[in-house]
């Protein structure tokens, strides 16, 4: 047996003979630091400062030709090296995602391995882009081979084991029991991790406005902040964040919505269209202010990042304006764990291969509480909207295959020609957390031919979503520590990044981006952007995929 790598927490049941005796999985190991030797990077005890040349080009169509002019803009990035002591406060911590994430962190932190029918299983962070995927940082001159490191090594990032866990739920079931209710994790793991989960205790009471989630959730709502005064609710949430921060001596709290999908909020002029109107609407307890919007506003006013892992339009225009005003970070919407992730790869593959998808028909069935909530029409609508625009940018990028919109076209026609795209979700209790997703891609190929591809995708929903919550939280914390100055604009001071964290797009189905800028749905472009940004912060440019040395003599 491998030597002990973790000391026993002393909390496991006597049968937990495996605790601390299985080596740490590579995805849970502490990263090896990287030092870049370049005139473009300087390191101090406090900061890493890098120079970055943003290379692009301006392309204009005029007089029957494209005129293209390369551009270079110099920037500097400053990253604070000290990782914040970070708390993760989940809204909906007692749900499938919340309990699975908490148990995963605790199992990794305490080195809890467990028996399955196929042997001993070790805790890990598989499925986390930051912890379990790698990037090339160069070639080893002695071998000529590329050197790969985990993405989490590029810059100092919070280790998931170090996150302090807490949060709210309208269900007051203590965390050990809530994990049991979720029916996601193997029993031998649940049995061992339960005493640690019990220490997190009962979730904080939350706000419950029955109109926003499905009526079938009512029976769960036994842990709610009393009253209907939304201003008082906002103040309670702010006090909860402050108290959690103080109790655990935290530098930073990431607030993460992993609660039920809400219905869409109506955007009403004078109510939620500007920051001031929204704050006034909260004061007057306007019925169209949703719980998730209140959590977002509370986080923004506390200066803590807020991420929305569900599809509803939490970020009404008033929230975005408030985040801009307070320079407080927000990111969303909706975790991209299974079908949509595959679709963003598959549709891109087809369109980039010069094949024309005519229809994409997606069918899902699932049996967990998320599926139960989504079986109500208004909540399904939120999910349908978030899943539906995922192929838009790929279609827009190829007007050889799809006709552009006619000038002045309105409504649906404003999108131009588009594949038919439908999404169906059905609640089938028997399959529990094991979601089934079936997609048919029906495409036009050469000389009027047709091609049909069917994909059947079985996802353990919460096991795919959990690592995304970790990635989003860890990146959100990191991005609060990165500042920039635009040298061509004559900036002398470093400024924080723009509050909408579109660099989180890889993990999100309907990425929220800076108003007026285009959404990128292509998974490979989203990953390249993240990789390029992190590398820019340590003075490394480009992805290196050109591999020029392999193309020349
Ligand atoms: P879940 O139903 O198991 O958990 C949601 C929890 O939120 C429940 O415990 C519920 O009591 C609680 N809740 C509801 N309203 C609340 C409120 N106002 N305040 C505090 N708690 C509240 O669902 P899940 O499977 O954990 O998924 C969570 C969310 O993530 C859902 O909105 C789902 O659509 C979204 N999501 C999940 C996945 C996935 O793969 N699991 C993927 C994308 C998005």
C-alpha cells in the first residue's frame, strides 16, 4: 500500500481504513510554480507584471476588396500573487450540485477513498478544466518535446481543497442528510464523508418567492427568511455574507447560484432597467424582483463576485449597471455540463467542415430535483432559451452556407437563415441524476445530399456540473486579482477588469458578455481565449499551435 499522504481527520467511521493511505490524485495535487524568464515579465513579492502585445487586424470591405491592416496594442497585466483566503457560498447548497461539490472537496481534503464494486476509488477533480486539463508552455530544448502543465499552474489560484464552504437553501435539511437525499455519490463515500458534511450543518435560511420556481418545490421550503420585505431580505443576505467572511477570516467570498432554475423576470421600464430603478424596486418590494437578482445585488453591494449557474435572467439590465458602477464582478449564465457542451463542439465541427446543419433536435430526460423543477413550463422556458442560442455565432461566421438577414429584417428574420433548433426536456424520476440527452444533427452535404448523425449522451449531471462550479469560482477569485493598463491609452494606474467575466464562458451555456459585444459559443475559441489570457499574464504569447519548426527545413 502507498505511504500515507494525509493524516487522519479523526472524523471517519472505524471502517474507514483507507483514509489517508491512498496517494493524492494528480488532479488534486498542489501545482508546481512556473517562472518565466523574459524582459516582458517582472516578479515582486506582491505581483507578477507582464507586458502583452494585443495583435489583431482591422478589416474593411470597400471598392470590391477587403482591406486588412494589422494592429498591435501594448498592455500590461498585474496579478497579485497571494491567493485570497476564499469562501464559496452556494445558493442552493442543499441540492444535488451543492452537496456533491461539498462532499467532493471534503473527500479530497481529508484523503477519503472508498470501496466500489470495481475496487478502491480515490477522490479527484476530474472534469475540472483548471485542475485536470493541461496546456503547453513550450518545448524542452533537450528533447524537442512539448512541456504540458495543468492550467492551474499558470497563475497562483485557489486550491479547491482550501475553499471554505457555506451557503443558503430554502430546505433546512443538514448537509449530510441532503447529500443522502441527492442520491448522487456512492454509499461507501457518503458513509465516510457524512461526519464532515454534518460539520457544515444546516444551510442558512434563504428567500423563497414561490412565483419564481416550480410549485412542486414548495414542500422543500422549510428554511426561509420570514416576511415579504425585499429590502429587509437584501440586508439579511448582505449580513450573511459579511458574517461568513468574518467568522472564517476570509479575504474573498464567491457567491454562486446553484439553486433551482427560476422563471424569467419581465424587464419592466422603471423597475429593473437601471441600477437606481432596481434598488428602488427592491425598496418597494416589487413583485418582479427575483430571489436570484436579490442575491446578485447583495453580492455586488458587498463587492464580492457573483456567478449564476442557472439559466434565468438574473442579470436584468439594472444588475449589470450596478455591477459596472460598483466595479464588482459577475458571471453567468447556466452551467454547460453535457448536451450543450457537446453541441458547441459538434455544430462548430460541422460548420467549420463546410457542412450545413439544417436541423438540430435535442431531447433530454432526467429524474433529479432539477428535472422536477424544469417540468413546469415557465422554468423550462428559461432552460430552453439558454440552450437555444449556442449555434448562433457559428452560423453568423459562415454566410456561404447560411443566407444573411435581409436589410431591416425584424424578429426571428433578423438572425438570417438558421438551422431549425428545438430542445425538449422531460422529467423521468426513475433515471435520477443520470440524465439522457439525445441529439439529431441533420445536415446538407455535397450536391444536395443529406447526412444524419445521432448522439446519445448519458451524463451523471451533478458529477459533470460540480467541477464547473469549482472552475468558475476559482477563476472568479483569480480575476479579482488581475489588473491591467492599456499603454496606448496612456493609463498610468492599473485598473480592474470589466465586471462581466466573459472569460468564464467555457463553463457556461449562455455566456454573459459585455453589452454590445458578440457572444462566442465555440468551445475551442472559449478555451483558447482563457489560455491566451492566463498566459498573457505571465508574458507568454500565442498558443504555439503553429509549430513552425515542424513545417520548415
Ligand atoms: P437541485 O434541485 O438538486 O438543487 C437546487 C437547490 O436549490 C435545492 O436544494 C433547493 O431547495 C434550493 N433552492 C431553491 N430555491 C432557492 C432559493 N431561493 N434560495 C436558496 N436555495 C434555493 O438542482 P441541481 O441539480 O443541484 O441544479 C442546480 C441548478 O443548476 C439548477 O438551476 C440547474 O438547472 C442548474 N444546472 C445544473 C446542471 C447540472 O448538470 N447539474 C447543469 C446546468 C445547470
